[in-house]
C-alpha cells in the first residue's frame, strides 16, 4: 500500500480550490489583529501563514475559496497572493479532509523502526488505501515527510499533536480515542 | 561526562517557566551584554570559534561582522524550521528551554544592533510555537523585551511566526521569503541576507542551537568556549541520534568524542538496537553522504574518527562525510541502501521548490530510477544513469537543495554499488521490501558470487 511511486498528493496543487463558505469568529478576528500587530506597517502580509493556520483550524481543517478570499481582504492583499501561498505549503488543505488524519512520517529514520508496517496495519484496519478517507468521513491515513521526531519513531501527527513510539496496540487505542472524541485540540489546552 | 553548555539545567523541574529559568541564572547574559558594545560581543563570539549549528558550519562571529552597516535597520531571524530528516534537536531545546532561546535572541540582537527580530518555526511544531509565544509574553512582562530594556535605552521587539510544511523554508533566503508571507522560493545570492534580507534590510539568520550558545559565550568568554573541543571544532554540539540504536535521542557532546564511543557507549546511543550488525550511518542529516560501517569508526587512513567538523569530513566525499546538522542516523544490516536512497530521493523531489530545472526535474528522475531499482524493475544501465543525473544537478542550482539531493545518491553508489547491482540481478528477491531482513547480506554476497561463477 505504501509502495506507490507517485509521491505527490496532487489534490493540493490545484490553484482553483473549492467553494465551501467561511466562518470567522470574533475570537479569530481578534487573534488576526494581534498577529498583524507583530509586523511593521506595510509588511502585514508577513502574518499570512499564521493567519491561514488559524482560519483553517476554525473551518474544519481546510481552506475554501471563500476562506482564502476573506484572508486576502483582511490583509488587504490580492486573492492570488493567498492562493499561491496555500498551494505551496503542504499543511494547507484545499479540499475537505477526514475528521482525524493520521499523518505518518514515512522518511528514512522512521522506516528503520517500522513505520511502513504500521502504515499498512492502520490502512488495513480502517479498510482504506493511503490518502483515502473512510466511508464515514472519520479517518484518513497519509504519509508525510520527516516531522522532526526521528528519535521517537515510528510516529504520526494527529491534529495539533504528535503520537510517538507507536505500536499496533497504541494505534488501536488511538483509533478508539478518536471514535470517543477524546482527541485534544491545542486551542483547548 | 562531557561538559554541558545547553543542557546543564535541562533536568531542573519547571525550567521552561520564567521564574525557575531566572533563578538558575537566566537572562544574566542580557544584563552583561547591555553593558558591552556590540563590537565587543561580536569579538567574543569570534574568539569562541562558534560555527553555525544549522548545517553549513559557517563561523558565526564572521557572519555577524558582515551585517550591512549602510542600512541601520537590522534584523535577526532564528531558523527553527528544523526539517532535515534525522534532526530533532531544536524542537527538544525549544520545548524545554524556551527562555534560553529568547535570552540568546536578545543578546544576539544587541550584538547585531537589531531592534526587530523573529523566530521562524515550522508549522508542524504548533504546540512549540505556543510555548514560545507564552515565553515571549513572560519576557515582555518582565522587562526583557520592548522599549528601553532594563533602562538601557536599547529597544527590541521579538516575535515568533510559523511556516506551514515546506522543508525548503529552512534555507535562509526561502525562510525570509516565507516570513514575508510568500511562497518559499530561495533567492539568488548575492546579495546575501547580511546585505539584503528581511524587508530588504540587513539580516542575520541563525539556527536555534547557534543562538542558544551565545549566552554562555557572553557570560564565560569566547576563550572558555574555544577550550572545549578540538581545533576548529569548538564547544559542544547537540546530536540527534536515530535509527537502529538502543537509545535514540538528543545528546550534547563535546566536539571531540570518538564516533565509536558515541555509538557504542551507554552514555550515548548504547550500541545497536538488536544483534544485527551496523551497516551504514548518515552522520549529519539526510543531505550528507552515507558512510559504510568500515569508514565510520575509522577514517580511510586508519585513524580514529571523531565527532568533529574536520574528522567527520576527513577523506572528502570519497571516504568521508559531514557533521552537518547533527542528525545521526544508524542503519543495521536489515536496512536496504537502495530503498533508503529511494526514500531520500522521494523526499527531495517532494520538497524541491521547482524554481530550477536541474533540481525540479532531476530529483524526479532520481526518485523514479531509484524506485524501479528498489522494486525489482531496474536495468543494468540505471546505476550509471543515476550517477549521471546526480552529477548534472550538483552545482547547477539556485540553492543547495539540489546538492543535498545529489550527494546521498552519489555516496550510496560510491559505497554500495554492489547492492544496486544485486537489485538489478535478483529482481524477484527484492520485490518484498524486507529482503534484507530475511536474507542477511552474507547470503546475498554468496548468491552474487555464485551467479558470477556460473556466468564464467
Ligand atoms: C534545503 C536547506 C534546508 C535547510 N534547513 C535548515 C533548517 O531546517 N534549520 C537550520 O537551522 N538551517 C537550515 N538550513 C541552513 C540555513 O540555510 C542556514 O545556513 C542556517 O540557518 C544558518 O544558521 P547557522 O549559521 O546558525 O547554522 C538549510 C539549508 C538548506 C539549503
Ligand atoms: S535547487 Fe531546488 S529547491 Fe533550491 S531553488 Fe532550485 S528548485 Fe528550488
Ligand atoms: S524521519 Fe520520521 S520524524 Fe524524522
């Protein structure tokens, strides 16, 4: 399952994006103002990457065309300046994703400690191929590149946090925690 | 036990909070630096012999002295993008010692006469971003940041900002582009950031660990720092150890420890993970050449190899490697070098920003050819083809990512050509990805010899 050559998730490179509305709470708007204040006058665009994270967090982990246009408006820049950034960085999603995305590190150090076996195990357990979302929309398994946890391999990123020193048993428990809605978000910490 | 500069207080409970950090002597270097002239601080750093810990090993004091004097608006940017496979030390440092980074940023900003500085952290480390954000707020609240710091007349604003998943943003000019809210496309150098950097102003970009060494140097003097280590490898360095060893983790070493001791002693890696023998090691992050076991503990000349910039690169690329970012990855004989080369090539293809054709196309070719070799579809001429592709990438690109993609391939072929040949000659055997787990290399060698004998 992890053996495919094509490594590029082309889903993210489409410049067109999808429609899906946008929500910006007062809290996020206040946060955006704070982020903007950290950069000099005339250089507010610097806050773009951080703002996109906040907006994506509030909008089911993906960025619709409306969301990107809204960010452009808030920063006083052209929509294309937002689109080109969103399509460059792998953490921004331009289409809906599973509720719980298991982003396994598939790079060398993790492979030496069994990351490939664990990805296979997880895919099989959930009945999906790499990249696919389960029928109930709950889970998605992805392979990503080194996450800076090479000594704590095998590992994955789930939402805002890392899960390290994984084993099949730990995967089972993690899946159960997801189903029970027990996964913490950073904003709540 | 070797001397600890960065991790000295790592086990003090609560060291990540301002109060505890301050009690262990934290922020003293700022008080001292505020009474020194910028030139004096730069001189101390020069005397220390400190070299950049981000990978290139460029002398920090010298880099600082290049900062453009024509434009009075300077910036210091801390590179916390850490995404070189094998490297995870900066995350550890920032999680545990956020205030040491802030102290280093303030002291270094004083030396560089920078009044607006940033820490750029990779987007995946979002919880670390929050740790830093909180620590910066504490530093503001205690008068270490903002206007007229501790009545000195020196102003400094420091903020943390984040990326969003792009290895290339660790390259300093791509990082600056990204920090300006753009795609992470590296800039053509010259001009160097020290002349035209963030917002067009003179800018110094330094690694997290480099910045964290500065407070100690200011407090104890450059000469004391230079006494640790050997020759031009001064001070201590953090090594991120991973792969098939007993105790993966982050270790602070004096730059004079023998490689063998580092791998085998219980103080560090604790020896191999299982009873399977050591096969190879990538000693400085995925971009540096891989070393076969026989060149790891001893150089080609038969001398003991040390964890220093010089000893690690002894023999050049023919028989040496580089200490790079300190990402020390150990492979035992279950691991397949061809598979690993494919893994790294895929990484670089995935991470190429796509600006220059040799890198954009070349990394794709490297990935495709290593993939087909590893999966039993290789051809005899593929090994030479790989060699040819990597040679045409190296040196022909805007930024060093091209070289970083080429070097691992070149080194793998240089030291493990027989393994590539095995993949071409026994395609059925390599189709299962665990081929070396089931069949140790000794048996593989026997198979190869038998086939050769039959051909004669
Ligand atoms: C492709 C590429 C990726 C890099 N990634 C990092 C990184 O993640 N962290 C880092 O500190 N330096 C990285 N560097 C090195 C930086 O360009 C720069 O040399 C370094 O931040 C300078 O800091 P130093 O002198 O303190 O080492 C990278 C370089 C290249 C070419
Ligand atoms: S070498 Fe690769 S990563 Fe660097 S600028 Fe060129 S295409 Fe981009
Ligand atoms: S290789 Fe998996 S986290 Fe670095």
